[in-house]
């Protein structure tokens, strides 16, 4: 299986970043909170930003509509984190 690693420090793949984004993570900081990607050397943060793009972000849209409390409540619960596989 061909894996494209985004974060070498924590072994986070492009696929994992996209899965977290699909689950609602809209920023590199939100990706970091669920996967640790970008929290060590930081060299992957721009790559994560590129993967997230400038597309629609449900949390950002809620903030713009004035539903910030809804966003904050959603941030208090941890996002699901797929386990890293041991085999490469």
C-alpha cells in the first residue's frame, strides 16, 4: 500500500488528514488537536493547510452566522481518532 506521509514526526498520512477534515477539522490547529500533526517540528503545517484548502468549513460558516456557541460546544468533545497502523 502506498502511503503519502504529511507529518513524519507522528506518521500522519495525507489520507488521515483528509479523514479528519471530513469529520469537521477545518484548520491545521484542529488537525493537530486530533492527530498531533504539526506539533513537533512544524514542517508539515503548510502541507496540511494545502490539503485543507479554502473550501467550505462547517465551523467557520457557523461562526460567520453568529452561532459561535455551537462551534465552541462542538470543540469541547474530542474528535474520533483513527488508530495508526503498525505495518507500513
